[in-house]
């Protein structure tokens, strides 16, 4: 399940709408929508995100969150480490090789650690 798929499933559950019904209402196949939710298809386009937002009558903030989650939901990521330090390439390859062996708690820890360090760097401001 992708972050986007999890959020859409949450909206469907809240409204009591089956995946098949929603897919039919939006003019896509339920197989496509299921694959999209589970990360077996690429991230949804902006048009489909807008349709989903309208379907669930989402506000501006909820729609922006759905767009953000869609961006984070691409199932096949390419990491370009050209020009970065060697450790960046090592990190990208280590993650690619071991992601399937990491448990949910470890994945959450890594995400929170990276976000925390990025947030701290943003708060520090420019260094010149």
C-alpha cells in the first residue's frame, strides 16, 4: 500500500464506499485503482487527484495533502547520486538492497530521522 493508497482507502472507509464503486464512478477500472493504491502502477496524474478530491468533497488543505502523498507514492524510484559524496551513493544502494528486509518500525525510524535532520537544517537558516 502506498501513502496515497492508504489515504484514499481511509477516505473510502469513512464514506463507506467500495473500491469498485469509486473506480466505476471515476471512470477507471477497479483493477487499475487497486494497482494504484498498492503501488503496482505509477503515481496518479493531477487530473485523477482532482477527480478524487471532488469525489470526496475535499477542502484545499486535504487536496494539497493528497497531491503530496501522490508524489511520495511512486513505486519505482530512481536516485541520482551523481556529484554527491560517495556515502550518498552507498546509502542509496544500501537502501535499495535492504528495503525488503526492514520492518515497519525501522522504516518509520529512518523516515523520522531524515525528516528531523532536514527540519533542523531548515531552522538553522543560511550559513553565510
